[in-house]
């Protein structure tokens, strides 16, 4: 089993749709979780951290389910500009950060 | 402007010719790391550093070396590059690497290496 796993997609959705991604992780002791966004051939950029109680930033909602060892990202009212690859990041142990392979999202008019 | 700077941005070289990719950050961050990104595999951590003179192996350290003599610099060294090290490389930094800090990483623009 991979340490961090994501559905690679692609997810093709119309503008205005709600879309959700999950990311599972293997180490139950992991403590830090993030979602990053990466545009084609660009550097990853932080989208949001994921807190135990769940957190929201505008149209984006992140949640953590420790019991089932996954994090999720929900995007409401999708915009064309949301088209990108979404990477989940988990610290597996100590300070070793592991990235998922990414989920590709395309929002279409 | 707060940033992570990598050089070079692009490099084509030949097998066995030693090369160094530099990484510098101006944010006084303690934690720095190197990743490579390959299609279908995502970003994989090569090495990371918690602070000056402290480095640790990540997921894929074979064939790479790093050093952290100063807080701001974290060069990646390929002593004898091979074609399987052709990849897109990213350097990143964060204020602290402590997991409880929940601090995100800031990435450089990337270095595209081609080893022929």
C-alpha cells in the first residue's frame, strides 16, 4: 500500500459543480496534512492546511478523518480557474513529508 | 520579497558529469527539502534538513547528496548523474519542520534536469 494515495482522475466537471477529492494515508501517527495546488509545469502552492476539526476557506473545505485515515477537499461552485492538479501532503513520520501523486481537475464552461 | 530561488532552471548534461543545483531562501526558514517530480509518481522527497548541519534522507535519496552549511542554502549534488535522474526538481522551505507546527512549505520555481 502506498503511504499517500490519491485518485489520479482526471475529474472533468462543468462550471458551478461541486467536486470532492479524497486522499488516504498509511501512518496513523501522521500529524500534519495539507492540500496544495499545482498548475502545469509550475511549483506547488499551498491551498490550505487541514485541521482536525475541519476548515473552510471560501469555496474550499478540507476535512480530516483520523479513524479512516483520509483527508478530503471539497470545492463548491467550481470556476474555470480551479483547473489544476491537487496534491495532498502528509507527514509520514518525523519530518518526512510525503506527497500524493495528485488529482487532476478540469473545469469546463 | 520572500522566496525560494533555485538555479539553474534548466540543465541538459551528460552521464557522469557532476552537477550541483543550488537552492536559497531569504525567509530565515529552518526546514529545507528537495523533491523530484516524475509523471504518475508525484513529488518524492529526496533529502530534507531540519537546520544547519542537520540533514536526513527522504523517500528517494540514492544518487544524491546535500549539505546545509548555512541556514539559507541547501544545494543538491549529483556526483555521477545518470539518465534515471532526469526529472523536475523542487526545493522547498518552511519555518520549522516540526510536525506539530503544521507549517506549509514554500517552493522554488523548479529545475528541469535532463541527463543524456
